[in-house]
C-alpha cells in the first residue's frame, strides 16, 4: 500500500507541474484582476494537492493506527490477543505479523515462568514439610526421640533443599544469559581432573583422546559433567563409561551407564524441567528433575548439543561442542 501511495503522490506532483506549464502565460501583472486570478488558481491547486496527500496518507497509515490501538489494550493477562492483519501484502502486514510473533513468544515465556514457579514451589515445599513434621514429632515425644537419628534425617532434607536451591540459581543464571569467562580448554584434562575428585559408588571407565580442545566456561562444563555423572551413577548397575574424543568437527563428551535405560518415547521428556520418570522416582526420591535440563542448557550455551542416543543397553548421553575454528581447520 505504501508503494501505491508513493505512486499517487508522484502522479499528483506531475499533474500539477503539467497544469502550470500548460497554463497560458499571464500578462506582465499590469492588471490586478489577472494577478488575483493567477494567485487564486495557484492556491486552489496547492490546496487540492494537500487535501489529496492528507487523504492518501490517512488511508495508508490506517493499518498502523489499528496495530497501535490494539497494542495499547493488550495486558500481561491477555497476551493471547493478536493485532489485526491488513488485507494487502505490504510492509504493514509484515509489521503486524512480526508483532504477533513477538506476542506469541512473550506469551510462551510467561506461561513457562508461571509453570516453573508452580513446580518450584511444589518442590521447595516438600523438604520443608518433611523437616517441619520431623521436628514437630520429635518435640512431641522428647524423651523417646533419638536426636542423633532425627538430626541425620533433617540433614538429608536440608541437603535436598540445598541442591534444589543451587539448581534454581543455576537456571536463573542461564535464563538471564549470564556469561562467564570462556577459555580454550582441554576437555579430556578437565573431565579427568573432575572425575579424580568424585567418590563414585560404581566403577568408572575412562576413554580419553588427547588434544580435544573446546572454547568454553570451566564452571559451566564442570557442572554439566557432574550432572551427567550423578544421573549415570544413580541408574548404573555396576559401570559408567566416560569418553572424550573428536568426531568430525565436534568435541564429544559421552557418558554411558549400564542401567535400565530410557524408553525411546521419553528421551526428550527427561530434559524437561522437573520431569522425573518412574524409574528415577524409585531409585532416588530426593531428586529435583533439574540436573539434565541444566546440563542441556549449558551445552546449548556453548553452541553445542546434549542428546540421549541409541545404545545396546543402558543410557548413552552425548554432548557435542564445536571445535575451535582455527584448530578444526588446522587438523584437516
């Protein structure tokens, strides 16, 4: 529509110019009547051009007024509403479509935040309720209470609460886009050093290639590793295999456990926040369902991916990170 308006304006200007050129040359203004007629004609032409321009611009900007008018009525509680789409395929229709897409993203983000707040409240309430019940029962039976055993159970609830708060802080940091210092890191050295500090309850087999470099944040990659290892240890029967190697242009961290595995249709479900499969609930009632979502988000923050891939048995988590460009080019 803006193109049509521009064309009409151009035609009006050309028409006005032709009228002036075609008009007979006025006398040398030795007649006041002739001069008045010339001035009046010019004013009429200017007024007609101005009115035509105003009308055309009003029609052209009508979709903008409709979009802005609708936007002023949309509130956080009514993000399901959308701005009207103009009937013509032009720049204003593209603007309306982009606006509606932005509203859709805002609506999805708010719904995710509300769901996250609800799930968080539920998970925070559980350990707090368990601690309150434990303390109240102990106080009601002071003489019969084994205070050392009670303290141990309270510490378990506190540890779960502390882990949950730590995960929530990490999620807040990731969602806010907080970026730490990125360095050129040897992934095999990083993983090997972190595994040395763990006290795993199963056998851990290490298969590392040399010179597997990544450009990443040490704290974030360490958190990803520990989350994957905690998950593998929780589900493994006896062995966890940790592999670090190059595959094409990717630096790969693979963690395999010989547990019962994850059904194919639930491979993506486990990466949803607070999602816990029945097997996980049986093996670890104190988990929060945030470890794997955080690990995936960290991988994506590094420009990589984290997926659960096929394996003969158990579960095989594969994190892929882009190799530093200069190193990848030099290895070819």
